[in-house]
């Protein structure tokens, strides 16, 4: 049973690290997009998305860090599972997915210039 518990704990560790990676990716992308692209695409302003994604990155980092500590402490002895997942981690996933799936494609390539086919 320790092997199953350890495998599931490792899977949740990878998921928490993936949540952090998605949030950080969205934040870095939002930092690089010009503010006018958000307005032109009809999305929330850049500052609002930066706040949302910064909080998502902060909460997902805290969740991944606490899960890593619990994983190192418990290992495969017992199943950590969803007890380490907080409402803030779920909110971070939702914020990152909404940005990556909806906002990022809408603002992609806006504000770079170079004609209708993009820059050189």
C-alpha cells in the first residue's frame, strides 16, 4: 500500500508544481503584452490581469511548497491527497486556465506592428 500512496502523493506533487508553472507562465506572458492589446481585445485591463495572475502565482507557489514539505515528511506512508489542496489552489488553476485559454489567444500578436501579417 505504501507504493500506491507514494505514487499518488507524487502525482499530486507534480500537479501542484504544474499549477505553479501555469500561473507563472500566464504572469510572464501578461507582463510582456502591451496594455492596449487587452483593451483592443475587449478583455479586462492589463493591471487587473497582473494582479489576478500574481495572486494565483503566489498562492500556487505556497501550495506547491507546502505539498512538497508534506511529501518529504510523509512520503508514501499515508495518502496526503486533497487535504493539501486549498480553495486558493483551485482559484489559481481557474485564473491561469482562463488567461491561457481565453485572454492569451485574444491578445496574441497585438501591438507589435509590421503590417497585417506581423513583424519581420
